[in-house]
C-alpha cells in the first residue's frame, strides 16, 4: 500500500497513514532499541479505509539499527 497506493486485499485506493510515534512508557507504534524513547525506531502504519487491512513500514535508514539489536 505504501508503494502502490492500493490495498492488496480489496483493491481500494482509500488509504491513510498513521505515523509512528514514541511516547512515555514505550507508548506509540515503535520498536525499542535502547533505554530511552528517543532511541526507538518508529513504525508507520498504512491502513485501508474500506476493509481495515494494514501494513507496517519502517524507514530504510533504521534497518541497520534493528539488525544490530535483534539479529541473532
């Protein structure tokens, strides 16, 4: 949906974005990678207004941070 602007489930083009956020106590749509909220990787959600299908995306610049923290 991020790249096509179209829902892969129902075909709708009525898509909106819920931007990633990081708040107190880990609140928000994020992946923690450090001990503070300032080090969290934000996760944007793309939502279909018709069927409710969602996709989650992170910025490509944050992939390396996640690999260092979570790759086994």
